[in-house]
C-alpha cells in the first residue's frame, strides 16, 4: 500500500502528514497564535522542531508568518472558510 501511495503522489504518507502539519502550523501562526500554543496543539517536540518544519515546508519563519510579511502563500490551503466563502 505504501508503494502504491508513493507511486501515485510522489511522496510518502509520512511526508504528506508532515507537510499538512507544517501548513496547519503556518495557518495558526498567521491567525495570531503564539508558537507555544502551536507546538502544544500540533505536538511538535519543541520550538526548534517547529522552526525546522516551517523553514523546510513553508519557506519562512514563525516571526515572518506572525508579522504578515508574506503577502500570499498559494500552496497553503484554507483550513477554515473565509469571508465570502
């Protein structure tokens, strides 16, 4: 089953879960939650673990996400409906 999943998506199931978790963390940080809450909620080991995942999968830091320096991040899907949805 794992080989079939990887053949279809090009990624392992573990990689997809890590990407989803990093995207959820990015969304939470952009919504104004602090890193401690994100680490506890998404069960990262510590701040360094969260920071590494954000740099690897999202391409920015928690501080950049919270400050809103990134105008648009097209690869982040909506986790909740926005205005007009």
